[in-house]
C-alpha cells in the first residue's frame, strides 16, 4: 500500500493559511497578499550614504504589513516565516558581480542567547540554498554589546556601532562579500561591518536586506 509523504498528510489534516489574510495557501503568504506587499523599486545606494559598501538592495519597504511580518518572525521564533522571507530575498535581489561568500550581520553573544537564533543568519541560509555560495558566520563577530539601532536617533546610531565588530583575516579568495541583514535604517551598521571587512582583505561589499525603513525613522 502506498502512503503519501508525511508533509502532504500533515497539510491535508492541518491546511496552511496565509499569515496575513487567513486564506488557504501553500506558503506562509497567499499570492494576493504577496503581490500587495510594499516592494522597493530603487537601489539603496541611491537613498543612503555608504562609505564602505559598493552595492545595497532591499526587497521591501519597512511598512505595514512587512513590519508586522518581520517583527513576528524575529521575536516569536517563527522560522518558517523567516525562511520564507529569506527565499524571497534570493528570488528578488541581484548583484552586479558574483560574491565569493555570504555573511550575516552578527549578533552579540548575549543577544544571541536571549533570542535563540540570529535572524540574519536564518535569512542567509535560504539565500545560500539558492545561490550555492559558501556561507560563513564565524569570521565576522560582534564583540561589543550595543543598544538596538532602531531605538536610537541618527546621530546616536553613528557612534553606537563604533568598534562593535571584529573580522579575522579573510581567506585570499574572499574578495567580494555578500552581507545579509534583516532591516536597514540609516545603514550605519552594515557600513561599519563593511569597513572592518575591507581591512580584513575584502575588496567589494554587497548588502542585501529584507526591508529598509523610511529615511525619517
């Protein structure tokens, strides 16, 4: 006797619904809700000032309901939703030159223990599956515990991440780094990481974010 796979049987008994509208869906969001999300239509380097980043892009604007999706995935251990967002990043974003390695924005060990996982790493895992590139989360570390950037004003964000990151000397063939973050505001965090990555041997930094906050935030 042939039995259906367990995942098919589970979905038959407990059908999946769209996280936003509750309609039956094969993925965390139904096609209608997915189409209506606030997508970004310009490269981030056109709207932000970066000193150490050559290319930066985001899939969404950090507006409703994307802010609701990211907050729920980030703070409620919803890895299914988080991985879905990472898959969308891999599908929608592109780069000018093929990177050599993918790196997530690191969390300080204290915050990692509090949260249980690094949301940027979970996004990066799904991107790595699509790009088939090496994924590393050991070379770049957050060595100073800082206040979350979202809680600070623009001036405070600039000083908050000074000397917050350390990078070991990179392998010689890691010249182009694809840096993954969940939400970008002013860009000071990824720019600070870009600075130490360049010192460690990188020559080009590309940043992919799930969402970008409005500039006035």
